[in-house]
C-alpha cells in the first residue's frame, strides 16, 4: 500500500505539469483545462502565470522539494478558482452537467493536493503553519470525496450520453455507465465515512487508471490536436493518483 501511495504521488503530479504546458501553448484560459474558467480575468498574462506555477508545482512534488508548500499552494489555487471564479456561473453548475463537472474536478484536485501537503515532510516552518497544513489535509479528504457522489449521480442522469463515450468494442456500454455511477457513489460514501476506505481508494484509483488507458488514451491518439481530449485524459490520470494518495489517510482496519 505504501508503494501504491508513492506511485499515486507521481500519477498526481505529472498532469499538473501537462496542464501548465497547455496554458503556455494556448496563451489563454480554456474550458475543461483546470483550474481557471474561460471567463476569468488576466488574458494571456494570467494564462502564462498559472502555467508557470503549475509546472513549478509539479516539479516540486515530483522532486519532493518544498513539496509541502507547493502542494498546499496548489490546493489553495484550485480551491479559490472554484469559489471565486467558477461560482460566478453558479446557475450553470446547478443545471449544466458539463459546467458542473468543470467546477467539481478542480475541487476534487484541490482536496487531493491538500492531502498530499499533509503527507509531505514537515518543514522548519512554525508549528502553527504545520498545524494548518494538517487541518487542510483533513479538509482535503472531504473536498475530494464528496464530489464523487455527484459524479455518480451524473452517470445516472446522463447515462445515454456517457455510454457514447465508452469505446465501441466494449460490451454493454449503458450498463457500464450505470455501474460506474454506482461505483462513484459507493466510493464517495466509503471515503467520507471511513468504512472500507482503503479498499475504495485502491479500486477507485484502478478505475480512473483504466479509464485513462482504455478510454482517454485512444481518444487522444485519434484527436492529437484536440486540447479537451488531452485535458480530460490527464484529469483522469490525476484522479487516479489522488485516489492512491488517500490510502495513508485511513488506518489498515478501515
């Protein structure tokens, strides 16, 4: 389990570097590219700044250099983008499944970043700072887990559409859409309650990883110039890493 959690650290960090590079390539904010929504102020300068920050944060986490600080900053930036920017279109979050997902994904990633900050080595900073990080790590567990319940409900609300995203060679695609919804809800309940949580982390991480390989990777290969496909693939990859990262948050008896 320890090695799986360590693998999750790499799975989680790499996508942020990719997101950062995408911001540099685009030179603007783009829908589906977390965490900044397209209507945010800042233009090209803002896109380059957030891109530079994401690349630096990814390198920091991968190299385990000031990882506690940069993971905390990463979680804070993603959380603030949800609370201050995505919330400007709150009605869309309520009624539009795509916009809801685009707001909840950075929320989930912010929670995982806080968990990672709590797991990273303590620095020589003040005791109050380290105590704050530990509290954020506890909050992060819920920021990551609660959106899983909504992802699950969406798989029931939009099952027919989700089934069209599943590769044609897979049988019973509508059933798989519903099954994934059940898996999301079960994982969300497990992680928030702590019941069978370690098992939920493993299976949730495996599910996201299989999505990355079986669903998203082929779409990226066949749509190399489609930035949304790249973003979706690496969000799934980051969520796989996040799931594994949560493993040490629960005792072996859970």
